């Protein structure tokens, strides 16, 4: 499915979210440094975990609201709210006023609005794209995100530390611009059921709102296939979440300065920190170039085999990282790591969209994202673990978790196949 054939909603989103993602990655990678300098490493870590926990709750609320109040409304509210928050964020880093605590509050609120936006935007893809084309569309959005991941930090290294106030004001303007595009040009895509009574009696009472939300998420938890999908995702997330955690620390502390390339009279050497930056660029570049291609290739195979193979390849990459400090072997390990990522980035969102009932797509996408948010909350535990068992054993342990994820996926697809067989028999 070519972009020119996309629904107008998706074209507008691709453009608007592309600009927002570039600006986001111009400041996000540097916030840990900012908070560490402002509060100390220990307090910074606690604050970042707290902001992640808040984002988890907001994500679940966002999924419920996307199904109850519509995709467009939630996306508009989120983009406009981000614009206001960026203004406060900018004022907290202005030439006239500096407040690290207000900066943290603004950063956390941005995470809340982002979590409210995400389920609605993904549900909209499932609403307007036929099942056979969803994997490709999700892959294009993922590619656009990773182009931002490559370009954003490079630009952010220039602007974040010297022109932070201006950068955040620009982000506010872009957020307001995106909200205007959503409000004027994007149409609502939620099923008719959600259009009949957007504000019911139950939604006016906060107790009813909470009880309704808990009831709907209870239904999701009772979906055994989906629950296994989340649990397996949390386990395998312990591998790819280590890219800026365990792998970064390992390269910084254990990889010595070494020659990288010797050509004619040119000799290039690099230490672990520089090698890490190259590996990040390698990962981002491969993802940006190959996501759509790999998604098309992987769509030809059984999803069960793709999910399991991805986990095993992630496990292999962890073992490779733990067994070498040589730059070119590290580059090979990163290639294997990225291959595991590329195999599933397009098809996993399509899988969620097929599991989700039409009237609960937002909630299913929100709950599905728990494999990332909970995974990111647990992943930092690998750092203190290295002090207890060493880097190599820590990499081994994480690779074992990826193998366990592969086993869970096997159980999940067996159960899924059994349910499909029962459904077909009941229909006949």
C-alpha cells in the first residue's frame, strides 16, 4: 500500500507526528543528563521511574478514553495539552527563570499527554486500514519515528544545551500546529457505537468512569492470548531496552580505546563511548532503511515463527555483546540485535489490531503498550546486577529471558490457533 493511497487522516498524522518526533528527540535523550546534574544520579533515577509509572496509568486511561470519546478528540486534546505544557517547560528554562523541579513536572505531563495520544492514534490506523495493509502502515510510521531518532539527537546536541528555551518554544508552536491540523482536517474514525452518546450519565460521575474502565480492562486481562502476548513482550523487552542502559554502560566501562580503521596515513581510534554512539547510529540507520522491506518479507511467514525467531535472535545478540570488546564484533552484534527488532516492528501492532474487538481497539493498544512501559521500568535493574554477577553473566541472564519469551509466544500461538478452530466449528 503506497502512501499516496493512504487515507487523508494518516497522511496528516505522518507529517505532523514526524515534526513532533524530531523535536521530541532533540531534548529527550538529554533529560537524564539534565536531571542527574540537577538532582544527583540517585534522585534522577527515582524521578524518571516515577514519570514512567505515571505514563503507564495515563496510557491505560488514554486507551479507555479513545474508545469512549473518539480518536480525534483524544488526539486533539493531547496535542493541544502538549503545546501548553511546552510553554511551561520553556519558561522553566528561560533566561529569566530556571526551575529543575518545574522542568521535571513539565516533562512528566508531556509523558501523560503522549500516553493519551498513542492509543487513539494506533486505533485510528486499525479503523481506516484494511487488515492486509496494516503491517505496512505501522512499519512506515515506525520508520518515520526512527528517522527522528537518528536526526533528533544530532540536532539536540547543538540546540538543547545552548538554546533550550528557543527549542521548547518551537516545540510548543509545532504542537499547536499539529492540534490545528487534527481539529480542522482529520475526521473521526471511531465505530458508530462511540458516536451515539459520547457523554453518558456514567461518564459524568468519576466513580462510574473508574468502575467502567476497570470492568473493560478486566475483560482484556481475561483474554488469555493477549495476556500471554503482553507477558512475553515484557520479557523480550529486557533485551532491546538495554540499548541505552546495559549496553551503554558495558561499552563505557569495559571496551578499551582501540584502532578502528587504518587506511593509508589515516588512523582512526575510538573509546567505548564513541563506539557506543556509532552503534546507536548503526541501529537507527538500519531501522530507518529496512523497516518497510523487512515487514513485507516477514508478512510472508507465519507470525508464530517470526515472533519466536525474533526472540532467539535477540538472545543471540545479548550473548555476542557479552563475549567481545572488539569494535567490529560489536558492530556485528548490533546488526544481529537490529535484525531481531526489524523482524517484528511492523507485524506486532497488526497482531494487536486483529485481537482487539472493534469497540475496544484503543484499550487493547494501550494495554499492549504495557510490554514496553513495564519493560522499561524493570530494565534498569540490569545495571546494579552487573556489580553482583558481572557483565557477562548479566548478558546471559537477559538472553535467557528472551528465550523464555520465545517459549511464551509458542504457548500463545498454540492457544490462539485452538481458539480459532473452536470459533470456526461453532460458526459452522
